C-alpha cells in the first residue's frame, strides 16, 4: 500500500514539493544535470574564503570519486540498439528515430575498447582539481618538513588513472614533493562499497522501473521515434517507458566523452528528463544510504573510511612529514562517507520516495566529486579544520563550528570518535 501511494503521489511531489522545486530549478538552470550520477563536475567559481587570523594550512585529507568515465559495459547499448535496428530494417523509424539510432551507434563506437576507463574529460577534471588545491593552499605543499604525499586507490582502472592525473598535476607545481601511489584489493575494501548481490540490484532497479511505469507517458517519444507505434510495441517486447529509460541512460554519458558526438540527451523534453532523473535519484539513494525499505545499507563503509582519516590525521597533526593523504574511489564510497559524517545534511535517512526532497545526485555525487579536509594551525598549536565538498565550503550541522565554517580538531575528532563507537 505504501508503494502504491508513493507512485500515485510522485507527480505531485515532483511538481509541488518544497525541495522538489529546487531539483526542478537545478535542471532548469542546466539541463545537463538530468544526467544524475553521470553529470560532469561543476568547478567552483571562486576559491574558499580566508582562514581565521594567524592560522595557516599544513595538511589535507581528501577523498575523490574518479572522474568522468565511459559506460562500464556494452550492456547499456544492448538494451536499446538492437530494437532500433530491427525497427529500421522494417522501415518503422522516423527521421528522428534514425537520428537517434545513429547517435547511439556512434556513442557505442566511441566506447570500443574503453568500457569502464577514465575519459580525457575525467583526466582533466582531476588535473584541474589538483591545480586548484595547490593554488588555494600552496603552504601545504611547500614545507620542507612535510614533503610526502600519500595516495591510495581502488584497484579499478579509472580510479588509478584519476590518481595518476591528480599527482602529475600536483607534482608539476611543487617539485619538492615525494609521492607514494598504492592500489589494491585491500584499499578497495576501505574505499568502495562491495556489491550487495544480484538480488539487491534487482530490488533497487525495481524502484526506478516502478516509478517510470506508474508515471511516464511514452506516447510522445513513440510517435517521435516510430512511424507505426503498434508495430513498434511488438518489436520492443516490453513497456516503451522502460525502453526509453535505457536510451536515456545511454545518452546521459555523452558529455563525459571528449569526442565529436552530438549531445542527444535533449531528445527528451524537460518533463521527461526530470521524471527519469528523479527515478534514478531514488535508486541511487537506495544504494548509498539507509532507508526503511533497504535497512541492510548500514554505515560500515563510512566507518572504515573515517577510521583511516582519523588515524592518518592524528599522525599528521603530531608531525609525520606528510602534507596530504589522497584517496581515490567511487560514488559508492564517498556517498556513504558524507552520510556517515552528516556533511551538509547528507545524514538524512527516510523513505526512498522522499529522497528527492533531500538529496540530489547531480549536485552531491557528480563525476570527480570530492571531500577535502584542510587542517590549519596557529603559533600556539591550536588546530582548526575546514571542510570542502566539491571544493565548496561545507558544514556538519550536528557539530558547532569554532569560527565561521572552521572546526576545532579536538571537537571534530571527538565527534568522529563518537561516530566510530
């Protein structure tokens, strides 16, 4: 009954909910944000503000999602290209339909031999984030007593590529630094969320499907794509709404590729994109956070990453010669970390059907999204910490800041210790 009520109310939530209007406005400002987790990184317009008087940065603790990538398998394209090819062979595609098929085939061709790898757009994202990190905090990387930068990565190739691009950019600006770059399964265990199994995948995907089937009217897209919609129904062998959601997912990756490809996400109108993106937002919330529907999503991963952060930060504060600890992983690691820490309210937990009122994937977990903790110290030895999420000032609402957006390390560490207990 709860699910049925949610499906009936979803159009109302999308149009009139207080936070849903904000989501609508995000897409109205930039339609490409409809690409949800595939949305490209939005760099900040300006650097962070000044630190309190007398405090200088000396150490950075960081977690970054890999940059823009290719789709992870050909299966994304196999869910829509064969049906369009068959329709084309029967003369059932409109001019728009033929153009759609051509776009999909060109996009698939650009993926050949590159599934799951970082794109050049993703490489540039990490080089530029590293450049801004150095420009914003040059004192951290130009201390003779702190020449080390330690980096760990998930063993997945796109994370290793992100780490390499980040470090090459950073080293080109501070030649005195010494880098260690490590990747392996033991790092994956503390940087990324292990899959919960096929049964969970099916349950989470059913969220997207149920929303789309209950609310999405594919009539406009069917007429736009096929000359005979009745014949096309037989070819698709499934609900047209699910077919077009597969197309939407393929199209969402386009902006992440540095290739001469037409952006065909606008094949969908605004309302269609808003609905599909919202449905995917709900599915990813189920993967990343606790909810009554999926109670097995506990905080173990966030706890593991936080333990690594605290142990390394303690050593850096004590004086171990390390300028920065850099971690390179996945959305399945960073999202639980932000939720576990409660950064900018990411610790909200509630029914999946309310998630679009509280969490927007395109903003919180775009490609190359990151969390930076900047440590400052004054001459008396007091340590303050500033949090940056996607290079923008961030807060932990559950904890009172000492000054502006800065937290005393002793207070922040005590809060972290309580979380770890």
